C-alpha cells in the first residue's frame, strides 16, 4: 500500500465478489465500524467493468472517498469458466520420450462404469502440441539420458511454428530432482525468449506426473486471461482515484497480491466458494461445528468448519480436471433456486439436475423460461414476495410461476383448486430430501456425521430453504448471517494472505534420526520459501505464521491422511509424537489404529500466513426488548395448510428480540423462512440464530404454532 | 398401502443415499487395493426375499441383482446383532462369484422382527490357495483357490466370533488387511442400519415397508420403458475367448436374445462346456447379475433416473442350461470367471446391436491386463508390483467415436503414476502412450488402445500378465466399420533378438530386455470411407491414425503439411465406393478362418452331444476332436488359423471324421 495511506491510519476495506448475475460489494469502514453493501449487475464479458461501475456507488453509499480506501480484496470465477469453456491459451507441453499419452491416458478412469456412450475430457493440450525430449532421469535423480544436441532448438521451432503462446515442461521425477527440468526450460527460454515457459516442479513440486502437470498446465492456460484482466482491473480502480493495494482471493481461503496472482493464477481458481466459508468461520465463531450451505441460483455448495479453520482437501476438480492444490473443501449438494421441477413417465416428481440458470431462469423471471423451478415453488407457496425480490429491483411474475407448476401438477397426480400449491410444496420436499441426503453423503466422505453440527445458510436462496433443510437433516440450529446474499464479498475482506508449499519426499519414521533430520530440513526450507515470498506481499501484514502438516500412511496403504504438525514438532520433529498424531488421526477417521504397522510420510506441507489486521463485525441494537413488530403479514402454504405468517424487517430487529416460527424475515436481497417449530433471535453481530423447538417427547413441535387456515 | 408418488420418489432417493453412505464408509476404512483402485466392492439394502432394493450410484453396477436368499436361508435363527459371512460360490448359490469376494449380510430389526438386510462385499487381497492373490487361470478345482467360508455367523448378537476370524486370518497371506476389511464391511452395515432406523423414524414402518417393494415396482416400470426400445425379434450372436490357457482351443459364448414388447429372454444354450481352468461362472443356472451387465448398462444409459434395484430385471429372463462354462458345477474352479462374463457380454452386445444398431456401441478392446513385475530383492525374495493395468479403447457407436486409451466397461481402474511405480521397482517405464492405428476404422472410429513398454533392469525378473485375450478374436466392427488391432506382447521390439509371444502366464526376463504390450482398441462403426476427412486429419495430427492407415483404411490422403489432399482423397474414395462397400459385422481374419471350419451348426451339434456325456468325459473328448483337426490347438502352439485352415474343405472333413470316430453314437 502507499506510504501516504499507511501514515493516515485506518480507512476502509472493500471486498468484491463477482458472480454470474451480480457483483457484490462490501465496504468496512474501520473508523466507524460500519459495513456498507452494494450490488451491481455483472458484465460477464469484462467483470472489471462492473467493478468500475459499482465502486463509486458503493463509496457514495458509505460516505467514503477514494483516498480512504486502504485495501481492496477481489474474487472472480473468470478462470473456472475459462477452463470449462476451453477459452485459455494455446499451451505446448514438453514430456519425456515415450510419454506423450500423459493427458489422453490421465489416471485411466472414466466418470462411471455404466454409460455406453461415455466420453472423456478434451485435454487442455492436444497431443500434437506435446513434444518429447530425450532428457530422462530415474526416481533417485540419476541421469539416464540428456537432451540431444539441437533437440530443444527443434522443439522451440516447432512450438513457434504452431503458434504456441505458453510452454510447460514436465519431466518425470522433477518433483524431487528439478535440475534437468530446469535445464530444459532454460534452454527453451533461450530459443524462444518471448514465450513464457513454466516448470512443473517450480509451480507445484508434488509426486504424480499427471496431477502435477495439470497444475502447471492450467496455470499456463489461464495466465493470459488473468493477466489482461488484472491489468484492466488495476487501471480501472486507479482511474477512480483509488491507490490502495488489490488482493485476489485464493482457493485456500486466503488472498494473494496482484503480482503473485499474475504468476500463479491457478491458486485463485476455486476462490469464490472458499470466501464464503472464510466469512462463515468469522461470523459463526463460538457456535461450534458448522456446516455451511451456500445456495444460489444454480447449485448449493456445502463445506465444514470445526473451529477457526476451514476443512481443506487436496483432491478436488476444476471442470473435468483433478486439482491437487490444497483448497477449502467445498462440495456441491445439488439443487439451487434454478433447479427444474419435472415429472417422469411413471408420475414421480423430480427436481434437477437440470437448471434454468440465470438465463432464461425460473418461469417467474418472465424471460421466457417455461420450466417450473425451485424459485417458482418459493413464490407459489408464498415464501418470497414477488415485489421484494432483490430488494424490489426485479419483479417476479407469480402467474407465470403458477402456470408452469400447473403444467406439471396433473402429471404428478395433483388435482383440484390447490393443485399448484400442493405440487409446489411437494417439489420443495423433494428438493429438501435431495439436499439432505447429499449433505449426509458429503459428510460421510469426510468421515463425519452431521449430527451435532449447526447449519449456516447463505447465498440468495440459502436463508429461504435453511429451516426446511435443517429439519429434514435433523440439525438443531440454523444460523443466517447478517448479509447472506453478499457473504462471499464479506469473506474476501476477512481473509488473510496465504500460500501453500509442498514437497513429496518419502520418509519412513522407522528410519529414525536420519528421517527426522530430513523432515526438519524440509520444513525449514519450505518455511524459508514462504518467508521470502510473503515479505514481498505487502506491508499491511503482521509477522508471518507457518502451519505445517504431513500426509502420512501405514506402510502399504494406498491412501494418505493429512496430519497437522504443531509448531514445536515442526521445529524439532519427534518420531514418537508424530506417530501418535497419525495413529490418532487414523482412529478418528477410520475407527482403528494399527500400532504394529510402520508409518510413512509421503508429502510435507507448510502454509505461510500473513494476517490482515482484523476488523470488528458491527454489533446490532441491544436496546429493543420484547417481541418485534411485524411489518406485514403473508400467506404461506406449509405442510398442507395455509398459514398467516408475520413478516419482519431484518433491519429493524434488535438483538435478542424473539422471532418465533412461522415467520418471515425480509431484508434487502433475501428472505429468511422461519418454519413452524423454529424460533430464535439475532445475536450480537446480527446472525439470526434459530433453534428447533422440541416438545416433551423430543420431536420437533410442528403443530404448536398452527395459524388460521385460509 | 400404495404410496403417493412424491413419498415414493423421496424414499427411493433416501434408500439409495443410505447405500451411498455405506459405500463411502466402507471405502474409507478398507485396506484392499481392489477397493481403493478398482472399486471392486458392493453394498446394498436387501428385502425379505433376499433381493436388493437399494444400491449405490457410486459403485460398479455389475452386482445389482445379487441374490442373498440362499445365504440367508442357510443360516437360520438370525437374531438382532447377527451377521452372516460367506465367500462360497456354491453354497451361497452364486451370491459370491469367487473366493476372494467375501460377502456379509446383516438382518436389520424393528420391533423385534426383521424388516430388511444390509449386504456388502469386498474383493480381498488374498484368501489363500495355491497362488498369491488366490486367482490363477490354471486352477481347475475351487479347492486350489483358497479358503472356502460357507454361510455362517461372523458376528453373534453384536460380538465378533474370534474363532472364525482366526481361521480366516490363518488361511490367507494378508491376515492384517483381511481382518481390517471385515471390520470395514461391518462398519458399512452399521451405517445402513442407522439410516434405515432414521428413515423409519421419519416416515414410519408402514411407509418404509411399502416403499421397500414399491421402489422395485417403480424400477421395473421404468426399466420396461427402456427395454421397449429394443425391437421385437430373435437375435443370435456369439463371441470367443481366444482359448482357456490350458489348451489352445477357443471358447465360444453363444446367446439368443428374444424380445417381445420389452420382455427379454437371453438363452445361453450352445455355449461351450465348462473348462478345466478357472473361467467358469457360478450362476447355478439363474439370471446371474453378470449375465445382464450389458442390459444394465443399456438401461442406465438411456434412463439415468432409473432406481438401481432388483426390480430393474423383472422383465429380463435367462435360460442358462447346465453343462456350459456359464454354469459352473462344484467343484469347478471359478477364480477368473470375469473373463468369461466379459466375453459373454460382448456376445450379448452383438445381439443387441442386431436389434437396435443405433443404440449400441461396437465392443471395447475386451481386455484388462494387470501387468505384474516380480523382481528379485537383495534378500533373494521377490518384490511383486502391479506396474500398470493395461486397458484398451472403447468401441464406436452411431454418431460417436470410441473413447481413446481408457475403458470403463469392466472395472474402470485407476492406473499408477509412473513416478510412483519407478520409485518402487528397478525397471523403467519407457513408453506409456496411445497406440496408433489400433482402433477399428469406421465412420466413427473405435478408441485406440495403449502402449506400455517396460525396460527390465534386474536379471531374473518375472513378468505376469493375466487376462490377456483378443489376440485372435478381436473386437469386431459393425456396419462397414472394421475390427480393432489385436493385443500383442513383444520382447525387445526393433532389436535383433525381438520375439513375440501369445498369452503368457509367466515370462522370465533378464536385465536389458524391454517388454512391450500393445492393447487393442475398440471396434469401428460405419464405413470408414464415409468418415469426415477433417476428422481423419485430426486423428493423424494427434497420432491416433497414421498417414498410411488414413489412406488405406479411410481413403483420406493427408499431404506432407498435415492437411487433407482433397482431390486425391476424392479420387481414392470414389474408386473404393464403386467397388464393394462393406456392411454388417466384420470379425477379422482369424474368426473368419475359424468359422469356415468350426461353423455354428456343427459346434451346436458337438456341444449338444458332449452335453449328454458325463461331465468328466466332455473336455477330454472335445480336445481329442479339435486335435484331430489341428494338433497345434491342444498343444497351444502359436499358429495363425488363416494358415492352419487354409484348406478349409480338408479341415472340415477331419472335423466330421473326428466327431464320428470320437463321439459315442447317438441312439436312433
């Protein structure tokens, strides 16, 4: 950041999250503690344009000047789309002789075992742009053959003739012995100085050539797109008179400077959902174990936090490709607001997996969508107000929603005057069951059971569906944050600067002092790399922190477990303590330990963290007592009955004012449905915390709040 | 109580999700590489008749209609907390299909009575027997294949029977892993029990019991709707395994599929007799799950919303008479029964292709060969490692090329990173690439196979490669499409000491040798001369088709600069079009030569007459007859049928004479 800004003391921080339909802004004014939010329509062809348009409006709304801004943190899904739509650079690849099938064969598997017409992903580098070098080393680093004279020059000439824009070198065993790969890359650069050349081991030095090459290839593939975007973004932000540094959100829940992002755009590829989880961690601090559900227009994403850290994974996907970088573990659980409701030939009502997306969108958007969607069901049963959608900026067409539902009601066996209401509610039940079972599966994959977790719901549709989902999944507590629809933008300004470092060196604990000395050295080297990097990431950051972990296994196991290594052990590894940490992790995940088995370390990791000075989340009014006053009432069809439901304005709710279901809490850009059997209030930082009420028999009280029938 | 369709849909979904959770928990806890890498395990929820009413979407679908009835009936007096275990293909009546598959079944109780069962199995690393990993094609009796566990209680009222566990542990080479895997399975059934209780808690026992049956009725109705896409008719087809490894005589799988208004009957009569090797499939004459794999894939391809359960098969009937390799009889060895099932399903593919050619692809490469290397270690022991699972390409279908160098059709295996393997073995993987010109040419091209070349760096290294096949009887082409290239195994390719092998069981190698496996591609579909020239140009550019093959097989002339020479292509294509245009099935030269002598009618007659003899006499007499036609067959000499049977008439005379002389005369 600029020296002048630093000398002026605290100012404003801005978080920006670019989504498919809207770009969300959050401004935190550190001088007043106030948060200001704003939404601007996205411009898919140039997301920086919506940033340029939205920032002045945001500043005006917050009463802040451009020079007050001390930090901008920005998240975008530009890169995922570039990969899915294959819009990236023309990349050339250099591999060891005999291994040009690297991307065609991949890891050998196809998506399922039954589809007679299955296809596989189109590689990011076609095989004719994969060229061979004689350079070859063994697993121990010894050289088998060196590049032949003239070989690299010929490769460069070939790439140039093909119009290749970026080149990646992936030599076998380079993750442990990068010298030969570096040498080939250096020689290539000499022959084509104008074309960027990356090295697999330099981008991500992990064993397994296919996965490592994908990290490097995807990085090269999206680099030009990210580069030109960052140039436009920085220019547009500067043109507004804002001189604050810009950081980009990363898939590991952290942020990176613009310079680092230009070098390593791949680190930011899954950042959108990760930001929401970061915000959830802060907002839900003190609420124990949390399942986050981010339900938007096209999908619902789930993640887990057990405390102050999100849960990470090193096995995820970008489009069709596996990604081994450590990222916040976010998984899709199906239905979003746009999921289409349909009836199969046997008369069974189904939801999804097809989605109407944002365009044409649900029938009620009035953009020509004929299919009934979950959003149409919300509207039909009365959960959302057609005049208040997105704060009234988009009027929904209730008649269109009902017409779309009427078209399927008969086929699903619903007749009579209330057929539309009943089919809409049935579709919501189906969607809820679908999300709940996917939630259970998603947690089973992590070795967890949802019981005992609280559900934190955000995204445009999350608060509307949260009590329905929690009741079905038998979760006792629902937390809806203060501004659920702009939550990812909030996460952006709460995130710290983070980067992960990896080494794949096989160590056996039984080898004693030699292995431990090696481990200590590896940790020290990784931390040193991290330290060097982070000191150049900006002067806002505190003293760097290092978080070490190892991937470990019992000898002969085909899979690893990630084990966090405490600071003391990182600096002075001890075999007994490491073994015990692993046994415990194994017991926790798989239910047993195998004390007789030897233990191996397959991968060493260090995450470096530069803390951004924390901001306080603003408190809500505490001076309002007693039940809140309803702003209006609305008819909601729920469990076969028409209920008369009070509608509360969230902006006027004070802390601890009881909200008892059935109730609706409206706010600027989303609707929270407090189903019968749920009750709660705002906590000090504005989370709406709802709990399932039980009667004496332990079942949820569903009938106690029965309201007049229609 | 008939359920409303909304509740039925919701419960159908919850049942299947419960089995997905069982699967995830089993997979996490298992130690078997078959589970981790090959998904060779299954879980399900079973009704009171022993039929699967819920099955996970996430595993292999070849097990959906497992019958647990015989296993449950074999263990009376089941109490809450009991669990049955078995791997016995005969006493479980085909629930287990070979000994490494250990199955467990647990009754789930509600209010003191059984309301469902949980089931799962894992392919264990080793169940003892003659060879490590228990499976060898050259086993002839099940007793050689490992410890047989008849259906019995492994858990009694919640307590594991340590004595049975000790017997299992004592009889196998991987006792630790096996005990851990039994516990992993018990954990998975515990998950199923919990979810069933949750569902009953939310929906009530009446809705649960209604749904247990109605999800099967629902599946049956949906399945019927898909099966109706197969036109009525009678469709005969057959395919071959190259040989049974003990002799060089091919094994034929013959099916007759009869279709009437979405009712399917598959009759395997006429299939060759049981072999004295481990290829027999223990079906007990039932409609075994493996006999419907292709139909299952068909139904799921064309209705992805089909709930997976026993009801899917209500309209499929099997006629599977005794005496064939598809109906093993105690104590036939069964270890490698999947090879027979794969080829049988290719035969079923052919019958379905005759019926609905627009909906079925040509066959895949038809082989999965785990390439295993046993190197001597410093202590004189052997370090045994699976180097790579060799697979081929997939067959083309109408409008779609086959997938290149990956195949999900039988096991959908993960391969091994070269970096991981080379860190574990002394040998080097010199090539791991796609195999040019191996896919069957066609308007839609069969997917290409793979090349795996391994340079041996230690003397006395032993190479094992089970599952080799399709070296003769190759993946066929359809409607003018051509067959794939055959599987090949070459040592020291391109050197003076180059030598080519047929099927091997073991191969001893010395330092400096290079072993090259060339896997087949899939069959082609449609006349290759009709393939779009740009598609051929792309194939050549990417290295899937050579320039020579482009001209020869596709009539597309690719110029030096890699682009299509339009004029030369048009000329070449016109010339061929005017001559003969291929159609129907193309089975390749070896099958043509074979069937010129051993035609369908004669082979049906031979099998019919052999079938009347006591079982011990069948294979010896059969071998004598084939030896009389060509002695190389029994001796497994490497011959080309096209050469051996060049004089078709003479060979047919020898066959007729041998049948007359060797088979006992039939009563008039």
